[in-house]
C-alpha cells in the first residue's frame, strides 16, 4: 500500500466523487478509478459503493479512511520533524468572518509567539460549510457560535463575546418609518439572528433588510448611514469606530466554542494549540 494510494482514496472519500477527486488532484478519472481498484484488490475488499450521485464508503472503506487520515498526518509530522527548514508543521482553523474578526487573530498572534515553527491558516465560510470541512478533515478545528453536531464534534475551549447594536451617527429612518437592518447573508449567523430578534422586541415589523457577505461591508454600510446592525463589541472598539457610529451594548453575550472532531487523531500542532487555549 503506497502513500499516494491513501492520498487518492482519502480525496475520493472526502469529495464523494471519483471525478471531483480527479479534478482536485489533477489526474484523469480513469487513473483515479484504477488506483482505487488496485487498492481494493490488494486489501481483498470493497472500499466504495458507486452510485449515480457519486460514491459512498463501505464499512471497510470507513475504517481505511480513518487510518488514512492518521497515517498521512503522521507522515507530514515526520517530514516537519526531520527537516523543519523544508517542511513546516501546519494548523488550519475555521471561523466565520464575524467570529474571526478580532478574538481569533489575537489568539493566533499570542500562540505564534510561542510556536514560530507552526504555520497557521484560517478558513472563513458559512457555519455549515465549515462543519463539513471539519468532518472531512480539511480543517483541524473550528470556532463557532450556537449549536453544532455534538455526535461528531466536541468543545475543547469556550469564551464569551459582548454584542453591540450599531447605528449611524445621524440615524435616519427609511420611507416606511422603520430603520434598515444590515445583516449577514449567512442565516446561521448569531449576530444576524440577534438583530432580527431585536427588531421584533422593539416592534420594528416593516424594516427594510439588506444582506451582505462580509462584516466589513456591514460596518461600512453603518458608517455610510445605510442602517443598523449587531456586531461583536470588540470589533467596534478595536477598529476605532466608536467616534464614527452610535452603539449600544446588549445585555446578553455570544458564546463561542472551539470544537474538534471526536475520535480523530490530533496532530502535534493541534495538541499544542489546545494546550495554549486551556492555559489562557
């Protein structure tokens, strides 16, 4: 069994498709199919079930996938340990744009002061996408708010974040007599949902709603007088926005969890990061 066979199999399992795996790896599909066939013949068992929608893993395939993740991880760690000048240890963390705005960069900065040999990357996306990436092993851990799949993931660190309602300095109501709500386009965003709750609590029933894909766009929209929003308090204070907008601190906090996949072999980089978080 060659390491490249495991890499190919792992990619097929994660993409749930031979053609998508071929595209990711830069191979033609027949080559991918042949390598999987060779692996099945060597092991004497079926690893994949092929359907019109792609492929799924057999029980034996699931077992090999778990081993493949651990073996490939150990190989990467071995290369970094033997020749750190050529191969660096890596750590890939996921977080939404809002969650990653201030606290996460601060954590990374503090962590890297102690571990300069580790290369840290952050992936930002919608909560559901990030959970899928964690499930498939594409990221090592994930900062998120709200509920998550507790059967698959476990919390290893937790912190609370203050929320603030922000408005333009010269707040004006729209033609409907109601302010415009500036919200994140991710329907699972805790700040989006808190703003919608706030509008109901204060009987803002006919508010215009404008969706944005980034926190920066929301902040700029408030500065430019487009409307109101709810964001982390640390974002407003750290970026010098206190003088350019009105803000009101809300009573409840947002609770953020750092979660990892249950039962998965943890890399040395992830272990060090978790130990760092626990020491805060």
